């Protein structure tokens, strides 16, 4: 998969699938509400070949965003090293611990350094990381 590129767009964090296959995406980030800060994952977005999807619509506040991408067979497409929780269907999960105990699966999310920009577009393509 090729990754990484900054593009000015309406979306704050977009993923463009430049492969010939359908890709399923989940995104993770740190969220703050009132006095609480926690990890939150959300999915799934299904992105067809040569299509883009907005996975975060708000202005980016975190430098690091985490992405988990699979092919239609459920095989990971990115070499992620950060474990977070995912669900089998559409989900929003608060917290990154006790995935199994809470009925979720642990998945290796890929860390994306947005370099503190307000907008970021990530390109997935065949051939590995760029």
C-alpha cells in the first residue's frame, strides 16, 4: 500500500482507495470530553476502487490518527502496531482495553502522523508504503 500525502479538501481526514479492490476501514483517535480523555475507534467504511471517504469530518485536533484497513476477505492491508478494538459491524468503541471481554476484537492500527495539520488525505494503493 502506498500512503501519505497532504491534500487540501473539504474533509478533515480522508482516505482514498487507489487499489483495484474494495477496502474496509476503521479509524481510531484520542477523544476528550469534559474532564475525560479516552481512545475511540469507529468503523466500518467501505471504499470502492478509486474512491475516497471522509472518516473524520471535524478539524483535526490530534497529531496522530490510527487506521485499520482490510480487504474484502478481512486481511489487514497496513502494517499496524497499535492495538485497538474493532467490531464485526458498524461500531463506535470507547476505550482500547479488554476488547475480547467487551465483545470486540483487537486489531493492529497503523499510526498516521498528520504533522499537526487541520486536514489530511491518506492514499492507499498497491505496492506498499510510500
